[in-house]
C-alpha cells in the first residue's frame, strides 16, 4: 500500500511543533542555517544557537562580511565546527557569485561548500517549493518501516533504498511540508524505541507494523568501542591575560582557539614543556593541576587536564595570542576547553556547582560510576586550584576536644574507656 501524502500532510498541519525556522515568511537563508545546525544536533539544543546566530547575522551578506572568529565564537559549544566554516565560505560565495541572494537552482545550491543532497533537498523543497526529496535518520527509520527494509541506517544499501523511495513519494504539491512531515513523524511518533503506531497517520501503509516488527526495523548498528584520549594543556597567564593558540583550519575543532596542549604521555604533563618550546619558543615549567574535564565527542571520549604553568621568553612570530580573560568569550573554542578556562579561573566555592553539572551530564551520558569518578577528579582539581599558595595552618581542635582524643596513643594500645565515654555508649536493646 502506498503512503497517503494527504493524510500525512493533514497530520503535520495539526501536530507539527512550533519551531522558529518554520514560521512565515519562509526565508531560504534561515532554512539553510537551521538545516546546517540540525545536522547531528538535537532540536532543543539548536533553538538557542539559531536565534542568537540570526540576531548577529540576519542576512547572507552579514554572515559573509563577518570575521570567521566571530562566527566560530557564536558556534562554540554546538560542535562539528566544519559546519560553521563552510557556512561562512558558502555565504561569501553567495555574496560574490549570486549578488547576496540564495540561489534557487539545484546545481548552484549543491555547488556551495558544506551542502550535500540532504541540505539541498531541504532548502529547495521548503524555501522554493521544488519537488526535491531529503533523507535523514528520522526519514530512514520511517521509510524502512513502511517497506520493512532490512539493514542498519549506516549501511549504504539501506540509505540508497530510502533515497529512491523518498524521491518516488515526494509530491509536486507542498513538497517541503511533506519532507518536514516525514522528519516530524520520525522524531515524535515513529521513534527508535516504542513507536506509537496507533498515532501514526500512515500506519495502514506500514509493512513493519503489519508484521509486528516495528521495533526491530531498522536494525541497530553495532556499537564500536570508543577510544579514550587524554590531553594536557597549559594555563600560562601574565597578569590578567592568558596565552591561546589556534588549531589548524582542517581537522577536529579546526580554526578554534585553545590553550597550548599536548597528548598525555606519562605523568604530570611531561610532554608539555617540549611541545610548547617547539611550537611557541617559550621555556615552560609545569605546576599544579588547575582543572580536569571530561568531554564526549561523537567518536571518542576526552579527558583534558590543565596545569598552571610559568613561562619565560617571548612567543615566537604570532604563534600564540595573549587574551584578556574578560575577552575570552569573543574567541571560538570547544566546549571542553572553555570549561577548563572557566574552572581554572574560579575559586573553590565554585567546585561544588561545577561538580554537580559535570556529574549530571555524565550520568545522562554514561552511567553513575563514571560520573562519580569524574566528579571527584573535578572537585579535587577545583579545590587545589583555589587553595592559597602558602602552607595551610593546621586546624585547631574544637573546644573541649584534646589532640590526644583524636590521635591514637604512640604505643598503639587502646586507651581505657573513661566513665564519660561509657555513659555515651548506647545501650543494647533487651
């Protein structure tokens, strides 16, 4: 049985979520920004970034004329930073080659940096009403169940079958709404676990439901073992300024700013002095640990240990940049690096709050045992970061308590129980 587009569209008109990029009038620039942000990112996370981004860059030309640093700073924390770099490059192409107007030609759209078949289909169908299909994770799940297609969503065979089916199903009338309806259905009803088939407007056409296999389709991809990387970084301060370096433009966190860093080899950040001397020309002595942060990337876990360091000499030929702490928010950084800077600059009173935040995030991501360990590490790092440099004075015993009562006798023998202590001993129940 074929999918009834009219039933799906009627359901969408009634049940769709009120999202800022769906509000009229439809603007291709805003559709484009939203679709790029929504790649690999949850809707509730994107909304705030989307609104701040458009407030700062309301048009293609505003984005094209901006500094890349400003774009990356607004993107900080959203992840997958190549998306931001490609947005900036594409905006400059639109400004220079299309007079600042987002093109409505399919070939011209697909030629823009960072735009593939999915994004092109979304912009062309939603903003321009073109009969173009799109396929994302939600659409794959819906169509795989409709046709009871075998395979897991990461296999090209299943992806290609879903693209063929999507192109055949998209109607000439309201293609953009049809595409959004498929995605909305996958996000809210046809979910990976416990799909609500009774609420589905196209359940009559669903082969997986008819076979009683809705939860089995599509197959779950096998979980790969996640590697764990450890990196040391140096907090080098001169007055109220901190030394930052820029990552290469390509690769992980490309173009972002960070503290001078090196992969961990051995204990105590032993490779930091060599790495910093080689990259920046500074002689560095590594001090106490100032912060420790754990962060989950899409394909590995990271532990970032920061050490307070002293440096002598001058930075070599603009290899680094001294930035006032009050201006750090203007520089694009990864979420873990920004958290390290916040923690290293804060006092011990913030330890508990930071620990709770880290604990809650890790509990939701990976379970309680890992959260407790990370919480303890972060708490100890924060307390040591805020401790005074002079030796701590030994706390005085509380009034009425002698030192001998808190310490065992030198001989190791137990002290005889005094009358007062015998009186305090609870009586056993009869």
